[in-house]
């Protein structure tokens, strides 16, 4: 079914998982790769400043989880490096098992994926219709932004090392959980402010119904992506697309 973009649309904000990229690639390739390499990565890079910044975020999250009474939560010490590394690893494995989207975890996963892309061990999946659509929208003068729970660094890697080649020149910017949770209305307001556009000038494409509701509440146009392998969604008020080719300009 063809969907017409509102005439006032100046930018498209794109989710990744289940929208530009198959959920299977994320869950069957990226996440297992990060999990398999996490211990060796922490051991090799523990003293790196950037890694310690991520560990600090994990430590803060662990303290919050303990305070909230989360089952199995354990604080991570600052004085014993060996114990801290072991508890950080256990914490990260637990977060991955629970499919959490915390900033520290996502940043560390992104660093591991960077190594994988650099070594040629990873190549990001994109649906066949994504590249031509991005090129078409870019040629039409529309700004293209990414909003994903994965870190900005990981987003850039995915679009730089994709099966369609390097698509980063087509993208105007990236947003992750440092902007705010994807299911919270205020996050979309913040993004619109960051790109200096009114909410009605931005169209958000996502596979997640809660995200669509949050974006709609903020005044954005929300369109639901229905891709192979995506979970079923209940009845909803949003237009749906199965391919970016379904999305056309207003006459």
C-alpha cells in the first residue's frame, strides 16, 4: 500500500532494528558477537579511558538496580580492578540476557562491533529497499536521521559497513538513548529541537508500537514498519509499510 508523506515533511527519523535492518541480524549476529567477545574485550581494554567511562555508567546502573531491589543486582567496586572487571562482565551478561538497553552496555557493544567491522568479521544487513529510498529522499532534500537504542557509534558502523556499502554520506545525524528512551514522548521533542524542526515536519519510521505512540504524542508523523521476522502488533491507528518504496511524496 502506498503511503504519502505529509507535504510539510522536511526530515525522516528512522529506527534500525525491524525497520532498516532485520531483527534477525541484530539478535542472531550482532548481540551474540558482542556477548562472545565481551570478556576478552574487557580484559584487553580495561584501562582504556573510553572503556572506563562506559564501566562507570555500568557501575552507576548497578547501584541504581541495587537501590531499586532488582533481583540479582550487585554493586561494582571501584578499588579492586580484578573484582570490578568480573562483576562488570557478569552485570553485562545479565543485561544482555534481559535485553536491556542501558547506555553503558550499548556503548561497550558498539566498541566490540567496531573491532568486528574493522576486521571484516561483520557486515551489516539492510533490507533491499533501504539504499534506494535513502538516496531518493536525500536527492529530494530531506534530512535523514537515525534514532536507535544502539549507541551512535554503533549506528555509524552499521551504515558504514553495510551490505549496500557506505551509506553514511546520506545521513544527517544520529540519536541514541543519551537523548532519552525511545518510548518517551519527551525524547522526540528533544530530537526536533536538536534538528531545529517543528514536530509536524518530521516523520518517524519504527517497528515498535510504543515508540510510534510516543512520537505521535510529541506531534511527529509516525509510520509503523512491518518487516519479515517482526513480531505481530495489536490493532493500532498508524499507517504501515512493508517497504520504504511504499512511501511517496505528496502530489
